[in-house]
């Protein structure tokens, strides 16, 4: 593994705590987990990590089977503007910091399956070559779409709230086993985190350590 389960849980929980505080729309979640997660890995671990966009499919076990992100086109899975996923690639590994939320996604697509909140961290060398090869628990398939990723990132850097939230994630994070500072006091400058609150009004953001009980 590139990072430990404790490291993964701390990064996931830091980002998730910020997103909950800001009531972020779920369709943005994988991008923000990926972008902020990569920034934390760079700053605090010295790991050359990059957020990546594309189509993705993960086999989550016999009950849930395959959780796929993308559009099916002629039997293939392709990323599109509205149907795609983000993950992190670093030193030959795929790390998906949104994976502990897969149980929620499985329920949203109407599957009655028990899925535990696990870490997704896999060597890229183990990626399957096609969607049809994703047959067993832990199998995964990803297909990058770099032009779409560039388009999405260009739009993101124009949104002040995303940039400020990302900086908060990096500055707030401390490695386990050190205790995370909580609550985090944020003084608003314009539309930081919540445009409904007036400028210079402080907001307390609590850190919550979310369950991550194992690894795919």
C-alpha cells in the first residue's frame, strides 16, 4: 500500500467534514475528494499525486456486483460531461477517496446490498483491460478522459469557494495519530464556504472521524 488505512481514513474524514459543512452537491463529490486528496498527499506526504477523471467500474462483491460510472456505448463504458468519476493516481496506485461512500451510492441505484465503507487503494497494474473483465470482488476498470478532466479543472479554478475550501483542507489536515484540531474556526471573506453568510462572520467546522472498516 502507498498509504495506511489510518492515513486514508484521516484524509477522507477531513474532506468529508468540510463537504458536509458546506452542503456540497453529491455530483461534485468525487471531483472534490480527488482534487483535495491529491493536494493533501502532495503537501503532507511528499507523494506526486494527480486527480484523474474518466469512466470507472468497481466490483463490490456478489450482492452489489459492479458499481459503474459513465455511459455505455456499444458495450463500452465511456466518460461524459454528466456521467463520469474522479480518482487519484500516485506512484502507480489508484486511490479513490470517495470509496467509503459507495454504500450510499449503491442504495441510491436501488440495490438492496450490504456494502461496508472500505478504502479503495489498488496498484494500477491490477486494473482490468475491459469492463467485461470486472468479474470478482476488488476488480476494477478505469478509462481516463484527459480532455474532459482539463475542461472540468479549468471551470473549477474559476470558482473561489472551491479554491478556498481546498486550501482549508490542506491547512487543517494533520497526520494520524496526531489529533485533528476541532472545531475549525473559519472567518468568511465574501463567499467562503457558504454564500448565505455575511462576510467576516465566523463559522465553526467540526471534524468527524468517519468509519472506514477495511480495504477493497
